[in-house]
């Protein structure tokens, strides 16, 4: 009996050692995936699960579209197994550095012909990214959730090419995520369609794909949430309102109270609609995007939209 117990103990120890080695091998075999914005990082995390370690190193409070990573961060991107690009001229820093072409995944390449092109904009600053203008190709493609579902599929295909043995697992995760995106897409379309043509304002020209997909009658200005507009900008806004009598302005971030009050005096209410390019302080991509479908319990003149959060 003592020999039997000793043999059982040795077998148990051997099994534990084998399991530990397998876990180590799996950890070492995890794909290193880097993304240029939070939506792509979120998609990759959902689809890959424990197959990949997903990096999105942009600091909080920075717009990843205009961020310039430091040398160490660029080196981390260069060493990744996959580099997820948004396409549509997003993250222009990627054109200024050497990145391994074979590992680049342009997630919007499949609908390149549907990019929205816009005239050159006025240069301005927000955050530490320096001066920039919103001209050329509009790049917040993921705000059209049907396009986001296409970007998700491209990510899944790239992951499968790297880990063909995990194809079924990747496909299952893809189907779940796509169904959630398309369900929310349908919900937003239904809400927007209940009052088509209602004039809306946007503080920034970043909602182009949202407006096109869901038929929003949206006019954009070039304001920042934490900056007081000049008197000239207020005069320009009054001119816009004379032809486009909007009752709501969409802000990408929480506006300062003085802006809210002055807009209210013009009959324009304010609401925040975060494009979610960077990691949110709370929640995740889908919970933030659910906020698009709300204006939740917000009254737009006589219309009241009530949506239960998912």
C-alpha cells in the first residue's frame, strides 16, 4: 500500500507539472495583436478570447486618430503578430513609420468604395495630438454598426489565418459579436426612422457614417466640448439655425456648462454621444454604442424615445 500511495502521489505531481507546462506553452503561443483604436481592440478581444493578447496603448484622454506614439510603443506595434488598422486614413502615424506589411490588417478595406469623402476642414487643436483638420476621408467607420460588423469579420479572418486550428472557436465568437452589433444596428435604425428628417447639430464632424447609415439630418460645426466658442462662431451658429432649426446638439465629450447654457438660450439642448475611439472610463464598446440608440428617454420636441439598455 505505501508503494501504491507513493506511485499515486508521483503521478499526481507529474500531471500537475504537465498541466503547468501546457499552460506555459499556451501563454507563450498567444498571438500579440495591436490595434490603432479601441473599437478594433474590443473586437479582437471578443473574437480571439484567450488566443491573443490585445494591445491598445493610446493614453486615456487622447484621440487615437491624431495620436503619435513614442519609439517604444512603435516598436511594440512592429513586433506584433497582427496590427489592426481602421483604414479610411485613420491614425496617420502608421504612414510615417515602418510597419511589417504582412502583418497589417486594414479592417475597412472591404468597403473602401463606401468611404465618405469631405472637403478640407479648418485646422484646430484638441488634446495633445497637435493641430489637425477634419478633411479628406471621414474615418469613424464603426459608427455605422453594419460596417463595424464587416470590420469584425476581417479581424476574424486574420486571426484564423494565424491560428487555423482555432477556426471553429473564432467563428463562434464572431457570430455572437456580429449578432449583437447587427441587433443594435437594427434598433438604432428603427428609432431614427421614427422621426426622419428632424434637424440635429453636431459639435464636431465625426458622425458622418452614423448620419448616413441611420438617415440623420445632421449639420456639424467645429467646436470643442471644453473650449468656449468665439463670438464669431456663435453668430455662424445662429445663421445655421435660421435654416436648420435643430433642437439638439451632439457632443463627443461633456461640454462646459457655459456652452450648455448659451445653447439652451437659443433653444438647443445638449447630449453627449461618445464615438468611443478610445477606451471608455466605464463599460465597453457595446454599452457605449447602446447610448446612441437612446438619447435614452430624451424628449426631442414632441417625440420621446425610450429605449431599454441591453
